[in-house]
């Protein structure tokens, strides 16, 4: 989780099947939903880990993006070794009194070390994960004390 303060809770994970991109270095891809009810709306716009791919090594500010009809803050992270790479995108939105975090991740392995393995199209994988993100709807739960933050629902459809 990439919240500025602890107390985040994992709500859901959606993983793409391992064989989604045969003949490529695709190892895994996932979509996670986390929620932190102890953050203010202001704190929700910040991340514990920020994008540091800036050429001078300075952290890159979070980017304001619109996914579906929701405005979100976004940052990303990339790590690599000689044979494995991991890229993660973090999105935050504040709704119904809670900070929701959506994590899109891609893992690759084997490109350049195994014959016949092509590099997976990262943009294509993240576009598929962003389609999932665009379907998320936050519905308030009615309780005897009024509306409280609810678990995100994901409309999973066939592509």
C-alpha cells in the first residue's frame, strides 16, 4: 500500500491469467483495491512512495488524472534487475469519507535471457487494467448511523 499513514485495508485483488500474453516476458498483472478510513481528503492526495524516475533523482509530484468519471491522484514505481521488472501505478481518490487506493501492477521476466521471448506491450497491459479501474463504483452503505464508506464494486466483463 502507498498511503502516507498506516491503517490501510486490502479489499480486493483481480489478477490476469498467467498465460494472457503467450510468447512474451509477461509474468503477472494485477489490480488491487485498498481503503484507508483514517486519512483526511488532503492526506489522500499524497503517497508514501513517490515516482523517482526523474532524471535528476528528485521525486516527481503526483499527477491529477481522470479515470472514467472520477478524478484521482496517480504516481508510479518501477524496479528492475537483469531478468525481472516490476512496474506499479498507484491511484488515490477520496469518496464517502475514505481514501481509496487502486494499484495496477505488471511483472515481467525472461526477455533477453530466453530465445523467442518478446517484450510484452506494457501499454496494452496497463490499458486493460485501467479498463477495470474505470468500472469501479463506490457505493455508500446505509447503517443505523447513516452512510459509511463501502467496499468498491468492480464490474467485471468480458473483453
